[in-house]
C-alpha cells in the first residue's frame, strides 16, 4: 500500500475501511517508517510541528467503587498506592501554578470514583475560576460519570474540556469492567458536549483486546467526534486484574498511533499513560503521528523527567503550543 497516497486521500476526506485499517496494524515492521511518514503528512497538514503539553493533578486517589481491571485505584485492586480524599482548592491552584511555569497548555484535574459529589464540583469550579484569571490555562476535568447540572456548573466556571475515556471497544468492555456500561461512558461524553464542554475521550491499548477492537475504538471515537483523543498503553500494575499482561512492543504502539491519526485526522491525538515503558526509545517517533503528550507523572505511576520531554521536543524541532491567554501572560 502507498501510505503517502492514502494520507493525502484521508486529508481529502476519505474514511479508512476495515481492510485499510487492519493493514496498518498488521503491517510488517519494514513498513513502519512509510506508515509514520503518512501519519506525519496528515498531522503536519492540520497541526504543523506544534505539540500540546498536558499535565495531570490527581485530585483524589483510590477509594473507587468501580471494578476496572486496568486501574490501581479500583475496588478490586491490591496495588499499594497512596490514597487520599479530594484535595483542596489551594492544592489545585498550586498544581496550576506549576503547570503555567512549565509551559503546560492544558491542566487536567482528575479524580477517582464513579462520579463527583456536589462538594467535589464546587471545589473544582472555585479553583478553575482563579486558574483562568491568574494563568490562562486550558482546563480539562476528569471526574467520572457526569450529570447535566454538574456539566453546566463546570462549563460556567470556565472548564474547557471534559475527559471520559471509552477505553476499549463495546465488545471488549465487559471484560474490563462490569460496574458500569459502555453506554454509561458514551452518555457522559454526550452530556459534556451538550453543555459546551470540549469532549475528550480515548483508549487504553494492550488490555488483551483484538486488533479488531483497536480499530473499533478508533472508529467509535471518530463517530463520537471527540476533540481530543488520549491513547494510553497499558502499564500493567501489580495488584490489578491485568497484572502480568505484556502484549505490546514499541513498533506496534507506533502503528496504533498512526491508525488513530489516519482515522481521526483533524483531532488532537495525545500519547498518554504508559508511553515511557511501552514506546521506550522510540517515543520521539510517536510525535510524528500524535500532536500532544502528557508531561510529568500520571495518576499512580511516574512519568519520565520533564527535562527529557523538553529535550525530545527540541531535538525533533517541534514547537510547544500554548493557550492564547497563557502565551500573553508568559
């Protein structure tokens, strides 16, 4: 297959069929660089050589009643993680200050649990009002299953984006969790969209799914019209249901990122959790398909040193993209 030709067809509006999508995931490793060149052709058309940086603050750790098999914070996890209730507004503001100083464009407030309480939403709302005024950051909230009134309050406070990942295909969902449905996740994204919050939803790759499942989730996110798509690669934490799962290699991860770019050409594709251990020394190549990364630590696992990420971007000749007001304040 001529991957550059396919890339130009995608730019012109083509939607990959199942055979073309599978060809990316099943391609011989000798085809990897041409596939990535095609992905970069699409990425450059829509985003040039800019990279969006994101940072997470873990606003509540553990104590989650859900039974998600990948998660160290779930009710069925025996992973030895730090657990604490919802943090204060002042702690959230301190995290935002750090993000601003490190040229992070999107500050992500993430909390474990099935969904937020009224108090949780109030704390986030109060913090976001000050973050927007002081730092001009784009703010993404990820608080679990969302109700209409909560979405409206978050939007009014200045939250720009709401994250709720589909995680896997509808077919594979019940293998990962049974304490909520795939439709529950779709519904939360739709509620966020209805109230003017930019929808952020992505996937976790490497959870014993098939290649067909990977294609299905990429297509489902296109149908959902998610503006931002985080692609996580499973970090199989000891104590979780999926501990010991080792299905990924760096070359396959790159093909997955390329697939998501070919299927969702104009969307923010973010390399998210697990990139360090699953992409390894090939991390820089991932940004030829993706245009966004997380910097710093994740929820209960560590990322690589921030200076390594900035050095990687400099070596690639890529440019950090700042939020408009943030750029003015800096």
